[in-house]
C-alpha cells in the first residue's frame, strides 16, 4: 500500500512536467515583439482608472469565515463515516449530536445574518 | 380646453407667437424668461398634463429663409411634450439670439433633459445654465466646433485630411480617461476602495460601442456613467446635405435592426410636408413590411437577451428564424437587413409574384417556434431568477425619463402609437397591445414576446386583405415616379429626371412624425426651407432616453444584473448616437 | 527494490494516463463544439480533417506559435505559474481514480489505476480544491479589474460548493465503509450508488458542475459580463493551459462521478463475468455519457448569479446534504 504513494509521487512529477514542457516549447517557438500598446492592461480598449489592487470589498467574507469552520467540522465526519459499520447505533446518536451542533451553528449564523450579502 | 388658448389665457404676452406646422401639433413660441414656467405648468399645472419630455432639440435658424410668422431668432430650442391622458402633443419653442446663446436648463423639471441638453450643447454650442454637467456627449471631448451649426463642415473634404500622429492619439486617449471627481463620485468608501471599471466600448455584453463607467464596491454597482457617441455618424447633419430622396438609405442605419421601420417615420414625415396621400395598397404593404421587421428586430433581441443571461442556444435558433424572415424580405425588396425600400409617396416596387406563399409559410412556421422558445427561455427558472425584479422602474419613472415602446408597456400603460394614433392604416387591423405590470427585465421580455405574436396577426391580415391598386401615389412629388409611366408620358419623365438628378423640392414647413418602432417611438422632425434637402432633420430615437435611464435602474445591483438590464432594454447603439 | 514493478510500470502508467487525459481534454473541446453545434443548428468545426477531427491539433499548434503578451503591471511569477497550477491540479486529481480492474498485461499483473490508497477520496477532494487556486491566483496576478472580479467570484464559488461536495460524499463513504475508491467501486458490484443515493447524486452533480466552473456556474469566466474573467489577460499557450485544464477537469470530474455514483468499470446488476478490458470500455462509455450531460446542460440553461448560487448552496443544498447524510446513517443503522 505504501508503494502506492510512491506511484502517486511519480504521477505527480509527470503531471508537473507537462505544463513546463508546454510553456517551454512555446517559449522557444513563439514570436516576441512586445510594444507599449500591446502590453497595456485590457479594459475594453481604454486606459484603466486608478489602481486595481485596492481594499476591495468581498461581500461574502463572512460566508468564507463560516466556511472555514464548517469545512473543518466536515473533515471530522470522514473517520466517523468510515468506521460507521463497526460502531453502530451509538455512532448514529453521536453523529446526530455532532450534526445537531453543526446545524445550530448554521442556524445561528443564518439568524445573525451572516449568510447575507452586505 | 385647447392647450394653446389655455396657455395664452394664463401666460398672456409670454406666448410670443403660435406657428402653423404641417403636422398640426400646436407650436408655441415662448419668451425666453418665461418658458420654464410654461413648461412647468404643462408638466404639472394643467389638468391632464403633458408629463413626458418627448424630445428636446435645437435649430440653427441663421441660414433659414422661409420663417414667415416666426419671431426673430438665431437659434431655437424646441421642447416637444407628450400627454398620455390627452393623447396630444405640444411643441414649445424658445428663440435665442447671438452666436453662442445661453438659456436656462430644465433638468430640474425633467431629469431626462440632462442628456438632451448636453446633446444640444454638443451640436449647437447653446449653453444651458443650471445644468449639472454640461459636457459633450456625442462628439469626443477634444472636438472643435459644434457640428450641427450651419458653419460647421458637413463632409470630410471640407475639413482637410485626417491624420493621427502619436501625440494626437495620446491626447485623445488622455481625453477618454474618466475622472470620478468630475462626476461627483467618491473614490473611497468607509472601509473599502471603490473600483472604477470601464465596461465597454470593447465589451461583449454591451451590444455595440457603448461605454459604461461603473463605480463598484465589490461587485455591487454604486453608480454608473454611460458614455455614448462611439457610434455617432452625424445622420442629422447628413440629412442637411442629402436630398429628401437620397436620405432614405441613411435612415435604415439608425436602428440597424429595424430596417424599414426607420424608413417609415421618415417618409411619413416627408409626405406630411409634401401633402402626399398614398394609396391603400402602399399602406398595407408598408404595414406588412414594418411588422416583419418588428419580428426580425425582436428575434435578435430575444436571442441576445437570453445570451446575456448566459443561455447559449436560443440566439442561434432565433437567428435561423430571422434568416427565414430575411428570405421573404429579400424576395420582396432585394435587400435583407437594410432594404431602404420605402419611397416618398410609395414603395420602391410592387410586390413580386409569389410573395403571398412565402409569407404564408412563415406564418405557419413561426408560431410553433415561439411556443418552443416560451419553454426554452421564458419558462426557465434560472432565467426567471435572473430577470424578475431586476431593473424595475415604475410607470411614473418611465414617463419621467421618456421611456417609450415595450419598456413603457411593461409598466402597465397600454400605449401604442399604432392604436392611439393610427398611421399608415393601422386603424383597420385587429391586434392587441400586450402589457405587463412590474416593469422589470422579465416583464419587458413578456411584452416583446407577445408583440411578435400580434405582429404575426397583423401580417396575416395584410396577406388576406392586400388591396389591389398602385404601389405609388399619383402625386408630382412622388420620388421616383412609377417607372411604367416614365416611359410613356413626358411629365412623369421630367419629374423622374428632376427627382433623380436634382431631387424633389419639398414645400417649406415643419412636420414631425412618430411611429411605434421596435425599440420604442421613432420620430422624424423635419424642417423644409423649400429646398431639395432638409433644412434640419431631427431624429427622435427611442434608445437615447432608454440608455440615459440605465444608471437609475442599475444602482445597487451587480454587474451580471447590469448586463441583463442592457439586454432587456433592447437598444441599438446606432439608434442612441445616430 | 523491484525496478520493474516499483518504477517502470508506474512511470509508464503515469505517462500513458497523462497523455490519455490530455487527449481526452483536447477532444473534449472538439466534442463540445460539435455537440453544441448540433443543439444550435450548426455544423461546428468541419474544416481540419474529416468532421473537423484535427481541430484540437490545429488549436494546439496555434496556441504554441502565438505571441504571448505579458502585460505590464502583472505579478509576473504568479502570472506565469497560475495556469500551470490549474493544469497540474487537474491531472493529479486523476491519480487515485481506478479505471478498470486488475489485468494481465505483457506478462505483468497490472492494476488499472495509478495509486490505490486508503484515503483516495480525501486525496481527491484535497487536490481538486487546488484547481481553483490557479484561477484565483491567475485572476489576482493579472492586475486587471475584470480578472480580479473573476478571481473573487472563483473564491466565492469555491466556498459555496466545497462543503456540499464533501458532505454529499460522506453518505457514500458511510455506505461503502471506505475512503478507497477501488473499494467504493467494488461496493457497487450489483447496483451503482446512484440507486441508493439519488439525492446525494444530484447534490454531488451540482457541486461538481460548480467545481469544474461549467455552465451554469461558469461565473469566474462569464464572457458577456467579465469579458473573459480571470483569463482576460492570458493569451497563447498560457490561455491554452487554462483552457485544456478546464476541459481535462471535465473529463476527470466525469470519471469521479462515474467511479463514485455510476459503478466505475462494473456492469450493473450481476453481469460481471466479462473480459476486464471490457470494463475499461464501460468506464469510458459512462464517462462519455457524463460528459454529454455537461454539454447538454451548457447548451440549455442560463447562468446563475453568483450571490444567488451562494445563497442556494448554503441555505438549501447544505441542509439538504445534512438531511441526506443523517437519513442514510439512520437507514444503515436500523437495517
């Protein structure tokens, strides 16, 4: 089984090489004639107004926070699901409890208006 | 009570004169110091008010010779108002003196006056005091002179060759930069920075060369500033140089999806000036062609609107249908998108043999397709979620901003010029005027889809009741006269020769004619000085006020909604810029 | 160390799998254009070779020979790396997917998978999530406002589907009792999990559509809103990498759907005694079917708005996935 990780390792190396081959090949073959107009930022044919990297509002950032919490909690459920057969009814009760807490969390976030755009 | 009497009684000497026009619209000259009161009274003082600022334009009077009974003026500003309750128009003219006159703005009375006044400033150099941002609108900000003034060159050869050295290019680019401060827009919010984004002119979602500068907070639109004029070709100036007859092809290219729907108001206005009465057959042929083009235009809108909300397939299906329709147009006119087929006093040729079969086939073909599109597009839950409640305006707002056509009917007002002021024989047809209530993107779509069905009904009636008779009026100003007769009688031959080589001479006068085009009310306000070309031709295009309104209905929404709104408004940039 | 079994065979397998995936991705572009065209009363590509079969090749040649413009003001290193990240992440995802049983090939006993690991499903979820990094980084590094909006949408989209993707799979794990994908396939010897988990399948399908950035969830790209979204500043081979990554991702994601819900290389209901290579053919056929679904959906329905998608997945799909999980757990416990 452990050797399977090696196989995956080999596969990862091969997979990583391919984009390099593509980029390298194109680098060798493509023409290179940049000029100031070509290298301008595209914004529908006009010069851009002000900076792009600004303090940008991501309206969904509370979603993102809730997401981090939930994603980790969901990760806890995977071992539970795998071992479910062995632990039986007790596991079901536990899961209900755990998911119950999760649900309360979701409902709380929902009621607090976290799942809303601001 | 008659509106001109009412105004005379109320404002007395402020009403300087009343002018006779060929179209019968009361035209009142009002003193420059009182015209704002008169307009305010017309808008809200009188019972059954003139609520819509239908058009606002100007005339350079300095070269005009035939002004009998009109007060002296170097420039005239013309306010054209429309009353829905009276089903009546009134025209208010204000005489201005001086080379670069100054007058008062009415943007506080009608927000829609904003762009119109900018256009007048851009084209004539008339300054409007009290205007919030009197900047050029159609011409580039670097332009010198005001094109519609009589002294401004009308063609490239009068201006010297065009050159674009690097410095000029840089200057032009610099001039296109948007400065938020000039428009009173903040660059920073409380805890975020706003992003200013050029949406267009090279953008796949704007259906042409339209630029909208967006002030974004995240992806929410705080404000939008449309920048138009990229498609400006100076059609109104061209009309002053082309003969009455040779201007017809230019009209096709105003709303370039509407084909003969553009010819119609123009020839109707010229016929009003010339006093031509056309035979019944001409009327019915014109109605049939106009309705075919309404369907063609709506099919393009339907497909591109679906495309705008991300549905890929409908546009191909609908363009295929449109091709079938163009096959009919081609068989009848020889042209497809821009047939330029209507003539002063008639149409270019009689209908060809076998036209009825083609039309009949299409009448059988389209209804099942439309039914399928109802399921594919209008019934799709995602489509509904993307369009319902988006970009809604109330009837009051629509009237305030000069919205006409399907956009107005989507707010619940059953207002269609074909019903309210039948022209070209529409009074003889049975059809319904579809309306909807909420005025959002979806409702505008509902109205247009139903309009296609009504157009089919009208076309069917044309097909069943096509009158026999001539395809051109028997009138000396009919241009060109009927070909069969030019070969046999000398008067017609002379008329033909003059009409083609010199151009028909249309008697002096003024006439406006507005019709229900596919995008809204298209109207031509023509002034003849008794010559072979228009002294002034004003094109009242529906898309212009519609685009002006877009920021109003997109604030607080997101970029995808803006694209949906643009799709639902159904504008053509050539119609906006002319 | 047994060099043949531990190095050469896996290497050959890796190269073959990568090449097949690339070819699959490339031909997916052709297939989509062809099928979409049929939906739209068109022919689609038909110039390069019979039925336009050489079109992907022509596109590749064009992309390689095309001048690449690196705009000023971009964050150069990230800008160049980002398409590679997307591309590699897609390929690596496939490492744990079994596409056939063990077979005898050239005198060797070969399992038709790259790596058969215990936590295959977790590996899958982890690597698949990396793909959106390529998009977010590419969009951000371009220093273009359209790209930035696209990147932000990609991030928004990720936090919308990632969770329901995981939770809808929990029910599968619970039934199969394993995170190993080969065992999950074996579990579906008689009936594919689609039959046991219809709701889970639907939830998963929607999530995986979003994961692939495919219509109706092609929000980071949305050509008629954001011009080209995160790819706006990309051209030439870098654009091609993004492009092929998207289509290869479709292939890989279809393979995931087939493996987890449609029984992998297994025949439904007991017709199992066939040549093992026929299993590979079946696997392929199922993948093609799911790919067709992708194109069908794209040709048919409009695009959702991304805040609405977010609301939909958090307020509707997530609770639904929870309910599905608990119901499955209850059924398993009491039966």
